[in-house]
C-alpha cells in the first residue's frame, strides 16, 4: 500500500486535476485507489460525484427534500479524534463511496476548515508532552494506513 499526497497552499496549481487523473490512471492499471478530498472547496468530491449530485439536486427540486451525499466525509471521520472524544480515528465508521471499479472516495466537507486550528496546534506541539496533540498530528496518516490495510 502506498499513500500519495499532493499538497500546496497556493490555489490553482493543478492539485485536484492531477489527483483526479492520477487516480483514474491507477484505477485503470487495476490498482485499488482511495481518493481523500481534504480541500474544503470539495472540488474532487464534486468531480467524482457529479452524476450523484445532479440526481440528488433534481430530486430535491422535485420533492423539496434535501438528501445528504452518500458516504462519510473526512470531517466526520476526524472530528471526534480532534475534539478529544476518541484516542484514535475509528475506521469502522468510515463509509467510502465506490465511484467505479477499484476507485473509492472519502468525500470532502465545506466545513473541514474547522479542523485547521487543531492541525496547526498539533504541528507545533508534536514534540511536546501533550499526548492529545501528538495523536492529532499523526491521526490522518494513521487512519489512512489502518483503513488501507482493512480494505
């Protein structure tokens, strides 16, 4: 199992497009791929779930009932750990959305920026004696390794 991360603070440098194309390339090479949308803009989620979103929007317009997107968001997965409600991220609660053969999505959330303060604090405290922040610092990587091994 490998974890590939594309990261840059600057917008518009092709992180989402490159991630999408890399995921599709690996999927076509018969590799199992989990795409994690960690951007509060949720563009990757929109790209991969565009047909589902369109169908749900049409249904909401027709019925007046708004239905949540399928699967678990990254915020839902990490928030209990960062709030101190759990020692480790509970991977049994993760419900990734199957997009295609060998391709899954852990969807984004527009409120993901609520965790930015936790992440910044965890980064600065990673060498301290504060166990909670140390666990926050490694929470995402630990979750991905355990979830990948489970799948």
